[in-house]
């Protein structure tokens, strides 16, 4: 039971499914940390394996944060470069993904703070090279359905874009990376209650902006 | 669920977890029973689920096929620089090496004065910086991108006169 | 000890100052002879790093490639092979475009590269329209290109963003006569 008295899967370690998930998560934690320790010892192939496992999530997180694919990939490159640079001093004190997303969030927030997104914001129609617009076009929608879908997507993106950057990061990690409050708190270096507060304000704002879609 | 979560201050976390479908089954069932009699909670929960499914529509874009290659190239470039930085950062004490360096310099000078000048071609090729493989990779990146543009015209006038 | 160090440093500095001068004299073959004025070399087309690489001896090439991890090395070899399989005229045109791009001032290069990215992000039919426009412009002399960019037809055919892409990418075209 959490402080608010609400039992959710995230707050209920005794729940069967959750236990299995936790075991899997622990195995993943050990695997990532082990790989990183081997990178520290000079095993380059293990860096490739870490890249393979986390490349997608990091780029997708960056893309949703900065809403520009080229910038997202550039920032993701910097994330992995920093991971590689830090290999010599790596200690598995935190979950690898927490550390990874801490670097990613830091870079994304800095980029947004510096206002570099203003110049690069593209219209939804033109922004995705091999992304959303083309992916959905392959799903057999009619032209009309496609237009409706694009309009909906545009609204979602705009609604997310106007969230304060820290709220945006928290929502992206909660919704798309399926991170728990405690992990988001670790990434953002704040308390779990601060994360809850960020998330609730963010979702409140999204409900207001996207309510008419219902 | 005896009292409305909107009234006891628990609504926020409950609504978000309900929208994300991460509530424990018994809590979800209790909340759904409560919603059948509470219009406010019903409305809020429906809105949150709508937000959740609207956000599902935002699928990420594809990743460039040369992402890894670019990254490894950047790492290789950094690694190259690291060796020099290590040498430069090392805490050298130059003083004991000075007389030795001076003696070497005098010897080299004497040797160069006595030897015939190298042919100009050789000296040119020695002074030219060596081609780095990364430059070739960058050039290939550019050329492949230019090819993808598909704007090259076969009657490129400048090209016909240029010898490679 | 201190005096010896100072002397050594002085000797080293002196020798370093004398060496280039002595070398230059050696090459000229005499102090009083005025060096022949080097002939102005004929303008050479710039070589691309790919040309430089292919000009290297097989051993040198191997040595350069050996610096890469195996999978990257394989990729480079494959990419070079693909490039070499293109018709010679296309290879040449691409190299010329590469040179034109890389000879632009860095800031301008950024603009042109940005335009290329925007080009790729445009829908396929719009890419085709811009591609055809650029091909058409390649055949025009400079003045006519400028006139074309300012023409009502060009303005009506493309959106503001597309016009900017075409204008920026026209830097890649061969100089008009």
C-alpha cells in the first residue's frame, strides 16, 4: 500500500505477475551491468550489445522529447558516446537504464532549454523521413482515415510539446518507457512524490487538451 | 471503494494508473464498481484512457541505418585523440631531457646539412597529411546522400573537363 | 649545471633556426642564385578522399582499413565497391557534387546539408518535383537560373519551404555557362 492508499502493480511487489516482472527486470539489470563492466574491461563487443539493446529506446525517447528525428539521433549519439567515455569509471550502483536515461534526459533538457528546438521544429507532414507518416500509410488506411489519424497525431504532439520540459520527460518515461515512479525519480534526481506531482499535472494538462478526441 | 477518490485526495494516482491499466485487478474492479455510481470519476477516467490511447498513436520514426557506423566513427576519432592528450597531459619534467634534446638537434642539423636535398616530389608527399580512413567514410556518406538526391545530371559540364 | 642547461637550450634553438634555412639553401644549390619562380600549376580538379584512397598502394590501403573494426572495414569495402560499380559518368558527377559541397564555406555547407535533410523529409511526389526542377536548372546559365528562381512559375509551383530547399540545393549544381 503506497502513501495514497492505492494499490497499483507498481506498488505491489507481492503480486504474482509483478514478481515475475521484477525477476526479469533483475536479470536485465544484471545483464546490462555485466555488459557494461565487460566494456570497462575492454570488451568492445559488449558495447555493441548494449547499443543493440538500448539504441531504439534512447532514440525514440529523444525523438519524442525534441520532436525532430535528425536531432534525436544526434543527441542519442552523444548519449552513447558519453556511456563509452565513462566506461573506465563505471560502477553498477544504479540500474543501467536509469543511468542511461539520466544522461539522455540531461542532454534533451539542455537542448530544449537552449531553445534550439525553435529553429528546428518541422511540420508534422515533413518531419518524419521514414517515420510515423510513412509507417501508418502502410497500414492500409483509407485517405480519409489517414487524414483523421494525422490530425490526431498532430494534436498529441502539440499537446506534449507545450508541456514544461521536465513534465514532458516524466510523461515520456512513464508512458513510453514504462518506467516506475521510483526509476523516473532516480533519472530526474528528485523524490518519488515530486515525480507523481509532475506526472499528474502533465496528464491533467493533456486531458484538457485532448479531451475532445473522446 | 467506500469513498470517492476525488474527495479523499487519491484521485490523481488512481486515475493515471487506471488509464495505464496498471492497477492491481482487485483495485481496478473496486474502482469500476465505484464509477458505476460516480459520474465525475467516470468522466475523468474515460478522459485519461483517451489520453493514453491517443498517445499510443504516436509511433516512433525509423532509425537511420548508419547510426551505429557514425557512432563507432566518433568513438574511433576520440580514441585517436586520446593518445595524444595522454602524452600532452603527462606530468613531464622537461629539464633533464633538455641537454639530450639539444645534442640530438645539433646532430640532426649536421646530418641534414651534409645530405643532399631530397627530390621535390618526395618532400611534397612527406609533407602532405596522410589520408585518414574516416575522411573516406565521410566522403562516402556525402556521396551516398548526394546519390540519394537523384539530382545528378549526366551532362555535368564541370565534370567532363575534370580529370581524376 | 644551470649554465650547462642554458647552453644546451641555446644550442638547440640555434640549430632549429638554422636547419630550415640550410635546407632551403641546399635545394637552391647556391646562396646567390635566385630561385626560379615556380610555374603556376594548371588548375587541378580537387580530388575526393575516395580518389586519394584509391590512389594509395594496396599495402597502404590495407593499413588504413586495418585501423577500423572488422565490421566497419567490411562496410567501407562494400560501399567503395558499390561506388566503383556505378557508371563512370555518374561517379564523376557525384564526385563533382561532393567537391562543390565541400568547397563551400562551412556555414553555407550547413545550410545546404540542412536543405538536403528537408528534401528527404518531403513527400515523395514533392521530392520528385524539386528533383526535376534542379535537373532543369542544371542546364541553365547562371543568370537564367536566377531568373528561374524569381519567376512566377517557380513561385507558384513550390511552397515557400520548397523554394528555399531548391535555392539552397542549387549550390550543388555545376556552374552554369
